[in-house]
C-alpha cells in the first residue's frame, strides 16, 4: 500500500509512481520525494541505497530522480508503542540498567597494578 510520508493517506493511481510535482490531496506534501522512496537509507551517502544519485537538499521536496520507487507501507514493520520498542531494545542488548545505589568504579580501581 503506497501512502503519503506526512499524513499516511493512501495514494491511489493507475500510475506506478507519482509525477515530480504531484502532491497528497490531504496534506499537500509532495509524493515524488525521498521520504516516500523505497531506496531511502538514512546513514548512507545522500541517504540513498542507489550509488551515485544526484544530491537532494530537501528530502520532503519534489525531485526528478529516475530511481524513485514508491515505498510499500505494508513492508514497514514499525513498533506500535514505546513498550514494544523497549522490549525490542532489551532483547537486543539485554538488561543494561545498573542499580542506582551502586558506586561506579574509580579510575584507580580499574587500573590497579595487580
């Protein structure tokens, strides 16, 4: 299901991708933008999985990228609430909380000349 990155309204069209200046009927956000592209990968150069793409200054603005593919919102597996995020974090890293009354080790304790 193809949805607007800003408001989540479903984009229904016979076309495979929206035009560069096409916008959401609900919130007026541009649809042919990096934030709606399946290649968007924060942390990579230009935040794009496709190497050597042109630099895009405004990720929410319209662009003419020929690699644009509308992301499928059903593919996104985002947690529903903070409890799910917390559970996933603990499953990944374990329980990293330390008791508040426990005094941290001093520098000398760490590097004692034993």
